[in-house]
C-alpha cells in the first residue's frame, strides 16, 4: 500500500493579491509562502520518504525542496495545475463579471467544460494525475512519498477518488502548504487519512 503525503504549495504573489487564479502561470512564493513550507518541513522532519515529487512550476517545486528538507525533488508535468485559460491572473469576481456564462458552465459541469474557455477540462486533469499516482503506486509498493502540487489538481483528484461529482471539488479545502495524507491499495483503492492538516 502506497502512503502519499500530498501538499499544496505555499502562498504565491497571486494568492496574496486577491487570490488571483495562477493556473499554469509560473508565479513565485511570497516570504509567507516560504515560511509556510518551512512549517510543513518541521511537521514532516521525522518521516522517511522514498521519493519527493512535484509539479514543475516554481511555487510547487520550491515548496517541495523546503518541505522535504532539501531532498532531491523529481518534477513531473502530470502534476501541473489546471490550465485556467482566460481566467489566469484574474480574481473570480473579475472573470465572472467579464463572462458569467463561462463560469456557470464550468461550475455546473467542469468534466467537459474548458476552464476560462481555452483551458483544461476536469476530466483531462483527473486522467493525467491518476496516471501519475497509478504509476507511483506500482513503483513504491508499501512505500511513502511526498507530492507537492496545486489546489485545483489536488482537489479534483481527491473528489474523483472519493466518488464525488467533480463539480463539487471546491467542497474539499486544502490551504497553502497544508498536509493531506492518503493511501492507495494495491488495487488502487483510495483511503483519505488526513485532510488539510497543519
């Protein structure tokens, strides 16, 4: 059984500026974001990980380096955040005011609706992140790994594995640099042990 310590990256400059959607835009961590990653490192310092994986985006990769105590971090593009299309760099209030129909379509059926008109669908996100975890479950049998990724991606994956409609992904909360722990059995069965822990 694989045990996964799943983190969201620390606070970014977009998070701090009205919670603007980062998506695939490569935004750096604030000083607070780095402090959050150090706090996660303190919580995780006694855990021996078989490997540390991260999204290639700097906000996740730097969080992974800090939170793992500067271990080797393996970047994997399957852990990239959702591409939010025309919404990136904007707050939800801003882009809903510009195009309420696109947001309504996404909110009701993200499975097949492209975020921000030109971004990912939820199913595209789930397929690539599930491919990642299925591979790691086979590579690290009875292992323990750290994975640092993103708010949208993490919540879509967990919602899907928990059997929730993907449109309900926002009901799962994962704050910056908090720790979620889950296990994947040899058959791929998902068990959520901790959510949003500090």
